[in-house]
């Protein structure tokens, strides 16, 4: 059996970028071990909020390891073309248990 600190839970989130400003995927701390960013409807830029030169096209997936969803930002690649990001991640089970106690 794994140590409690290494147990993982599944997490999923969908966000449609409804304006052309740079925004975080979430404003809450959500640590993750592994995360896939899927792009639907229209292409998106992604980055740390100040550097937004990487982009993801419709149908592509970008992989991230060991981070916090609050630190990843997205922006529409083409003004007025709202993109949809779907996040699938594994998060620490202890984090989930702590949040469920609220």
C-alpha cells in the first residue's frame, strides 16, 4: 500500500474562456501530480500569466507534472474566439479529504 501522502484522487474541470484577457484556470489552490490540458472549440494561449507565448490547438493535449492549477493561465489565441479548456488531473488524496471537511 502507498503512503497516505502519495495517494491520489482524480480531478476534472472545464473552463470556457469568455473574454480575451489572461486568466488563471482557477483562483483556488489545487495542487496536482499529473495534469492534462485538453483544448476544445478554439485555440488557447497558456502560460504563467506574464509569459503567454505557448499555445494549444483544438484537439491537442498538453501534459504538466507537479504543480498548482492556480499558477497556469489561459487566454484566447484569436480575439473573440472563445476556447474551452478541460483539465484532467491527479491530486493528493489528503488535499481532497481536507477540502471535504469544510
